[in-house]
C-alpha cells in the first residue's frame, strides 16, 4: 500500500548530527546552501522549498537527485549505485508522493517522473529520519508546484 502524506506527518522524526543536502540535476551536484535541507523541530523533518526544475538540466542522464551529507559520507536512497535507474525511479503524483529511503553507502541517484501536462516548476521537499540508529531509515515527501511558495 502506498504511503500517504498523513503517514509522513504521523511518523516520528529524528535530527541528524550533520547537514543534509539534495544535490540534483537541475541546480548542482555540489552540496551547497541552495540545496541544503533545513531541520524544522516542529515537524521533526528537513525541508527545502522551491527547488527550481524549469532550467536545463546540467547533464543528459535524467531528472534526479540525491539526499546526502555535505561530505557524501551519508547518503539516502532506494538502491546502491550502479543498479539500473529503473530500480531507483518513482513518479511524483499530482498531490505529492511519499517514499521510504534507507541510508546506503554509495547510493544510487533517485530518478523521478512528473505527470504529463503537470506544469511543474518547483519541487517542495520534506525529508524525515524515522529511526535513531547508525544507519537510519527515512521518509521522503515530495510534491511540485507551479509557483514559489
């Protein structure tokens, strides 16, 4: 059964002892202040608003991103690197999508697809660490908008 936004909201969240970024194929593959997810203690999640996906991608390998620490020592994904893109792809539904991630050493990129005729211009990203362990699990809630919020 697919996870819902309510599942995301109801899950407990934990703060990590390192910064979390979402380097991506639209803005930069280098962790930077522009792609840093900021922890919100009220929601117990990390948030990045208004990731612009309207520009030309910086490479030709498809719409994708990673969730990683600034030094790349901690990465969250579906699968390890060198698995096929199909093993790490998901669709972002009109009302958003929630997916489970796990911390993986040398993780694959996370590919995404948007609905046809979605007019998406910005991704809104929430990331919640759901276990307080050495290799934590996490949830990713991601949705798109056609304007800045």
